C-alpha cells in the first residue's frame, strides 16, 4: 500500500449563493409541504438534487411542466424574463433562488443595453446562467466563449460595447478574452468584477494546491461549470487533475507515483462528498490529512422575505450547519 498526504483546500465547497439556494428549497418544503417544484437543478450537484428529491422536491426542465398555481423555485443560476412571464402566466408561486451575484449581472446587462451598448457576454452559450442573462436583451447581447471568437465578431471596432461575464469562469482565461476585446474595441467598458468572490477564492486555492501537490482532485458534478474550471486551473499549472463526482469515481491508477493529493470542491459540492473521498484515500494509504492555509469566507446572503414564518414573521437564516470546514487538528 502507498503512503501519502492529503491537503484539503481552503476555501472549498459551498458558496453563499449555493447555501441560500439549497436553504430556499428546504424552507419551501417546510412551509408548503411536498411537492415543491424546482426549475432545473437547484445547483449543479447530483447528490444535492437526489437528497432534495427524497424530501419531496420535483425537478423539472421547464416552468411549463409545473402545474398551474404550484410552488416553483428558480435555480441559483437565474432565469430570463421570458421564464418569469411564463411562470406568471401559469400563476405559479415563484420563489427565486437566483444568486444575488448572478442577479447583479442581469441588472448590468439591462442597464448597458438601455444605454445603447452592445453587451459582449463572456461565457458558455448553453449554460443556464448565460441563457438567463441573454434573455434580458437578446437583440443587444452577443455571447463570446473563446479568445478566437473575438476576431470573428461581426461588429465595427468602434461599436459601443460593454463586457460582462458568467460568474463562474476561470479568472485567468477570462482576462485573456477581455484583453483581446480591449485590443479590438475602441469604446469598451466593463465592470470587471462579475466572476464572483467564491469562484476566485476557490481558483486561487487550487493554484496553491497544484503548486504543492502531485495530484489535484476536485469534487463536483460533470455539469458544474465552476468545478470544471477548477480542474483546468490545476492542469494549467502543469499538475495532473481530475473531477471526482464522488469517491466511487476515484481511480487507483491516478495515485501511481503520487505522494501528495490536493483536494478541493466546487461551489455546489457538499462536504459529505469530500469526506467520502478522504476516507477512500485513507483506505488506499493516503491517511495524513492537512488543511491548506487559506482565507476564511464570511459571505452570507439573506433568504427571500416570502419565506418568513407565517406566525412570527421571522425570515430564516441561510443554513451554515455541517458545511463549515474543519479546523486543523480536528481531522483524522
Ligand atoms: O458552476 P455552475 O454555474 O455550473 O453552477 P453550480 O455548480 O451549481 O455552482 C453554483 C454556482 C451557481 C451560480 O453561479
Ligand atoms: Fe453566487 Fe458565486 Fe456561488 Fe454562483 S458561485 S452561486 S455567483 S456566490
């Protein structure tokens, strides 16, 4: 059996928007009882979706699948105005779990489009977050996925443009795209802070993990954009890295000639899956676990007022239990 170290990234796992979104579904189930309909996966994690399904959440692809007048939660990734209208048309009782930082990008898109600018939205065209923002002003927003797309844009170079981005992109990769846009367009403005604090913090921590370890494992589902970006960030540093949806996906062959494994988790991946991976690695001889020195996050987003207790009028706190990273020395 091999002997080796494990280093747990700090920060890792749930961000404030994910905690709030999951808390909203749980609270809606408590208040309204099952079923509570959720449009799309509340966050892109199969474990979370399946746990909420067990409690009575029903996940649907479209608001059109929700029965008239039923409770419907919008996912953390946000929705377009067309979806809001369709939901209103069906008299759905909507509870919006859109992350406030995604909502901010929507507001920027509306403002820039109203100002007469063409919005260049850097992101993945088929991602729900991009679909939602695009829907704010479909005639004035163009999605850009890569640096190559910049030269292909059929716009005069003096077009007034504003650059926005998906919240979960790779910071470094996006900088390259924005630089290419700056080099081309003469009237360009950008708020420049759309990639959220959680994405940036997790990517920075992964850079250190990649520097200090032979292998990096990122816990997250295959449809989780921010988790995939974390794998890329590690690989960009020349370190082998894999996405691991849960411990069953760990391949023993990855550990050949490896003495230290860095583990992080995407913003939608719960700590229980990290625990499972750590336990499996311990079985394989990687039983010395340390916590990376890193920054502590204290961002909390408040829950929607419509989830207030009908008797006391109190709005519940966003749940934190069970997801706080263990302190050094507390780990086996
Ligand atoms: O990274 P993704 O946008 O695919 O989404 P999740 O994996 O669900 O992570 C939470 C971020 C949600 C919105 O920004
Ligand atoms: Fe919000 Fe960022 Fe979390 Fe997405 S990753 S839900 S934008 S805090």
